[in-house]
């Protein structure tokens, strides 16, 4: 075997088995097409791009985010609680399919007129009630798929705030604009909040938002077309979740996490005030 002479083709610094005639215009090292990224002048290798991003302080995960390998404890807990509540109502009603006949369900679902009568707990309890096994299965699957990733990005406390305020926003929309006598139940409002938050987080991390936009679009269309779904609850949760995520990952929250938490608290206060005004109008 003979050694390569001076005229031998250069090889990519990251892939020694790939000959290349290309090179990074920043550091001058040879690189294959897979390792080059377009730049204002020429193309930069992935190592130079990464170094530039670190220097500019771009795309950082929120400070309180969970460490790699952490389990999505809050998401798991929420799924377990929802399933336990469904089991309780099914046992109480004596039927899995007609669990809504349970007195526990009727005492917890969201009816704006009942909230106006002083039963404020319905703003929260309705988000843990489901009508039939298909309803709870679909919502828990969506909660698991969305929640496990968002929780690891945002961290447990921020994710908990996101879910709670999204649930509140969903219930507030129903009270503000819905039929005062129509009962509403389900975790889908909070799940829509996770969808809105996912879109904001993907944009913040400069990742592809296409699949998230498609998922949100499909679910919004289904909310308009399938009878019995609470369109107001879904849209209320979606908008609230997006606003909460903006407060947590943009603006002052990037360098001062407390500012983000205060902003989320402000959103919750505004929602409660709006509900209180509506309750006074209904009383």
C-alpha cells in the first residue's frame, strides 16, 4: 500500500472517509456538503456555526428546565389523577359509558350559572372530568404526547403553571362567552393550552413549527365540526397556553425567571377578574 501523495483529495474533518473539494469559508477546513451551512459569504462548517451560536447566546433552554434523563413527573401525575377521577365516576354511576350520571361528575362539571351561584371550584374540577372512555383516552394520550416533552423543556414548576393557567383560561372562556346552562367537562382545554405553548417553545428554540401548526389546525377544525365539543374551551386554552409560554420563555424571563413567573401570575389574575365580572352579570 502506498501513502497518499500531495495531490490526494482532501477529506472532511468530521467524516474522514468522504473526499471533498469544499471548505468552510470561516476556518478554512475541508468539509463535505452535509457539514456545511449557508452563510452570508460562502458556507460555514457546523462547528463554526455552533461556536457562533454559543457566542451570541442563542437558543438556550429556560434556566429551570429539567435535566436530561428526568422523568415527566407532573405529566404522569396529571394522567393518573384524570384516570382515577374517571374510575371514581364510573364506579359511582355503575357504568363506564354513562359515568356522567355520577353525582361526583354533576357536582364538578362546569356550568357558568353554577359558578355565578358561588360554586367556583367548577372552574378547576371540570378539567379533570370526562364523559365516557373514548373522551378520557383521547385527552390522556394527547396530554402524554405533548406534556412529556414540554415538561422536560420548561421544568416541572413552569410546566405546572402552564397547565393550571391554561385550564383556568379554558374555563374562563366558557364562563365569559358560553351558554350559562350548558355543562362542560374535560381536560381538552388545558391540552389545547399545551399545543399553544408548544408552538411558542418551538419558535423560541428555532425548530420546525410545521407539525405543531398542522396538529393545532386539525384540532381546531375538529372543534368546529364535531358536535358536543367545547369550541370556546379549546380556543380559550389555546390562547392562554400561548400567552403563558411567551411569558415564560421570552422577554425578561430569559434572564430573570421571576419576571416570567410574575407575568404568568398576572395572566391568572386577569382571568379571575374577568370571570368575577361575568359572574356579577349573571347573578
